[in-house]
C-alpha cells in the first residue's frame, strides 16, 4: 500500500488530538472533582441531579420551618404550663375559701388572690411569639382577649387555626383557637367563670364556688388537651426532623454518585491518558523525521 | 537504418523526456501540501523506428496524468456535508448547553428559592420582610426565565447570521466553479490538470457547506444541484441562493431559482445551522415557554384566590410584559406583576381575609412538589430536568455523530491520498530514477557525438 505524505500527518494529528482530548477530559474530572459539569457529560445523571437538588432545597426549607415552628411551640408549651399552674392555683384557693368555717377576711383574701390569677390568665392567653398572638387562630395580629371596665370581652381571635408544613407529609398547628381552651362547649369562658368564683368567694356562696370549680376543672382539661397537641406536634417535628436529616444525607449521597468523579478512577484515567498522549507525540516526532531524501547524497 | 543525426535527435528527446520526469517529481514535491492536488505521473512510450528494420527512435512523453479515484472523491463529497452538519450542530448545542447554566445554579435553583420564599412566608404570614423576599425571588425566577429565553434566542440569531454568511460563501464558490467549467471546457484535458485540481478542491469545499449532488460532464465540467434537484451550477451558469428575511423572526428564508428551499437544505454546515435555528432550539424554547407559562398560570390561580396583607382580595403575582401567543414567548415575557412588585404587601399569603392565615402561601409553596404539569405527571423541576436531559442528550449525540463522521471522512481521505497524495519517498525515488536515466542518455549523446566526430575526421 502507498502511504502518502499527507495521510501520514493527518493520521498522526488525529491520533494526537484524540489523546489530547482524553487527557483534557481526565484532567477536568480530577481538577474539578466532578464527573458531570455539563448536561452532555451524562444527560440522565444531569436530569437526575435536577430532581435530587429540588428535593434537597425542599428539605432544607422544611428544616428551617421545623426549627422556627419548634421554637414557637416551645413558647406555647410553657405558656400552657403557666395556664395549667394558674388554673390549679385557682382550684386550691377556691377550695381553701370554701366552707362555713372560713372567716370573711379569709374569703376576701382568697377572692383577691383569684383576681390576681385571673389577670395572669388573661396575659397568658394574650401571649405572643415574634409579635403575633399564639391563641388567636389566624387573627394573629388581633389581641384575643381585651379587658375593659373589669370585664374581659368576648374572644376576638379566629376559630380557624394556623398550620405550618414541616415536611411534604406533615403539618402542625402553631396558631391555636384560644376559645377552644377558654370556653370549649361551655356557656361561659374561663374569665367569666373566674368572675363568678370571685363573687361566690366574697359572698361565701359555697354552691356558687362548687359550680365555678367545675368550670375551672373543665378549662383545665381543655388546656391539658391543648398541651398534649403541642407535645404531639413537637414530637412530630423531632421525628420528621430526623427523617429529613436522613433524606438529606441520602439525597446528598445520590447527588454525589450522579455528579462526582470517582477520584481513584479519574486519577488512574488521567495517568493513562497522559502516557497515551506522550506516546502519540513521541511517535509522530520520530516518524516525521525520516525520509528517503536524508539518504540521497 | 537510421543515421547518426537521427540518433542524436533520439538522445536529445530522451534527455528532454527524463528532464520532464524530474520536473514532474519536483512539481509533485512542491505541491505536497496543496489541498485537492492529485499527484502527476508521466506516461512514457517508446517511439517506433522510422524505417522497417530500425532500432526505434527512443522515448516520448505520451501524457501527463493526474491520479484521481473518481469513486473516492464522490464518496468524500457525500461524506463531507454530513460531517459539516454534525460539527455545526455539536458546537451550537455546546453553546446552548452553557446557556442552561451550571447545574444547581440555574432556573431550577431559582424556582426552588421562589417556592421556598413562599414557604418562609407561610411561617410568618404577617411579615413584611418575607413578602419582600417573595417579590425578590419572584423577580429572580422571572429574570432567570427571561435570560434563558434571551440566550436561546441569541443562539438562533447566531445560527441565522451563520446561514447568511454561508450563503455568501456558497454563492461565491458556485460562481467560481461555473467559471472554471467554462475554462475547462475550452482547454485540452492535459492542459487543464491544474484547473481540475482547483475544481475538485472547490467542489469539496462546497460539499462541506451544503449537501450537493455532482454530475461530471464529458467536457470535464461539473453540474451541481442541491436539495430536491435545485440547480446551483449548470455548465457555465451559477444559480445564486437567494436570501429573504421573513417576519416575525426576521430569519433568512432561502430560495434557489425562485423556489423556496429552506427546509430542503439539510446537509452541510448550512443544513446544520438551519437545523439548529429551525428545529432544535425552537423545541427547547417551547419547553421553556411551557414551564414559564405554567408557573404563571398556577401561581396566579392560587394567588388571585388569596388575600393580601391588608386582607384585600389579591391580584395576579406574575404577568407577561407582552402577551404570549399560546405558550410561545411566555419565558421571554415573564415578569412579576407591577402591582405586587411596587407594593410587597399585595403578596397574598392568606386564603381568607385574615392576616395570620397562611393557606395560600402554603399552597403556592407546595406547587414545588405537586405533580401539576404534563397531565398531572410532572413537577416544575421534573420539566426542567426533562429539558436539561434533552439538551444534554442532543449535545452528546451530536458530538458523537461529529466524531464518527470526522473519522469516516478522515479514513476516506486517507484512502484517496493513497491514490492521489504525494509520497515524498516515492518522489525521491522518481528523482533518482529520472536522474540516472538522464545521465545514461547524456552518455549515449556523448557517444553518438564522438562517433559523429570520428566520422567527420575520416572525411578530412
């Protein structure tokens, strides 16, 4: 077969170009640590990475939401602790003021103590977190209970509660319907019950005290239920948080498998490509040197 | 029986013939790097004796031929447009690929940040700052769509510019081929060797630009047609490809001899640019427009059903700067509605007229994971992933096709070079051969000369 001068060079050049291309690609992988830096490197891995990144972004948002929600619920939890303590104190005070043996002074002292408890209860139900009311449902900017002329007005909040998504599958309540705790299905809310209790204590009306005590006890039950809901929500945040962390790790691992270079393999490949490149250069430099003209005198 | 003077003539003719051999070798060596050059060989023939029992009257140059393999050259002219086309598509798609942005920093990331900003607002629906954040992220995602649409559009315009430039090149080449046809037809086959070299090189260059079919005429000229038998060169006439800009894109429509051929020219670099301009990128644009349009529709549907921070019925969140026709043009026109952009309190978080409600914000945030697109099978990031996959796959297969086409062309070129290419070793050998022959003939000349001198001295 004839070998033409030009095809010798063309073949050599294409060999060198091919080897150089491989070397550059291997170097890119090693220096960037990434197997896929543009979609055409591996189209399906690139598309897969889009989905994984979307999930990662969502997970991170859920984590942020879970953190702020947990803070809010912890505040709510301690407020409910206070409310329960207040209600318990009211019950024991009422019991201590009950009975025909109690003097008017003792009953007056009890009544005044309950008045103080009522003020504490009012401020607890008007508790805020970052400037929004916790027990006002979705009317987070409206004070749920306002006292004027010694009388606590009707519930000004909303019965619709506020929920927040803490994962793709779970949401928790953060803005509670205050009326569900203070009043429930009763005719009077807890503040009116306290007012009745104060009046009954002053009057030495034992039957009235008993009625009021029953009302306080029901309010206690409702507050306990609310606190249980908060506890369940906090638990859910913890569980979901753990799950989200697992998901994040798994997604990170998948993303890395899709996009990152296997370093050992990439470096081996680079060494091999470098050797091939040098061999191609060397072969061309050697073969291009010889010609019959060199031997003609 | 020939006389001595005839022998002298024979010797001098042989000297000239072998010098011609040396010249041809020199010519071949000189043109070793000339594209399209086919090596020349001298055909020698022995001359018969003038008289019946003569020794013959030496040697003569019969022809000087250029060694060509018609089949291989035709094969090259058929492969060249395929390579040209794939090379163009591959490099254009590389640009499109960079237009997609780096993984994780493109529209998908902007979309995620946008939905997350609504999730953040759901966390604290009365916040003015978070509303501001929502508007900023909305503007960022809209800008990402507009940028991307702009980049795709620029790629199409680049392709169009290339098309116009290539048409000029093609018209230039066909004009030169036509005038070569005229020159070749007027010249003898032997004298037109260099013209044919040039013709071959020009046809080859034309084949890289556009897919052509070539018919060689008996007078050595070539008739060239493209597309569905549209004439480019017939004898000495070249038919220029006409360019007219068409509304509304302003892209070039091509015509030959009055017939529109834009969709017929599929091969060569021209075909590659037309394919990128009219098929590949529009498909990506359609997909991008679909995502932008759906984002506009879905977010607005939820947003208008909600209430803003003041408890007033909210309006649209996204708008189009110019109304798209269908979905087409949606990405390029996507903006945040001017009312919302001017006053972030107009962002709706609530589905009822209460400041603390966050149902609308939550619903918009969960669009991120909802399979609301493509017949409720895909999320926004799925659609984006499909676009990324499609561009990546197209770019990949175009690059692969380019490499394999280039390899085929390289191998056919090697085959052709094996026939037509100059081998320096061979030419060195030829130089040696003709030089020795020249020396021997010079010796013969000297001998005849001496013989003649001896004869003349006898007379004296």
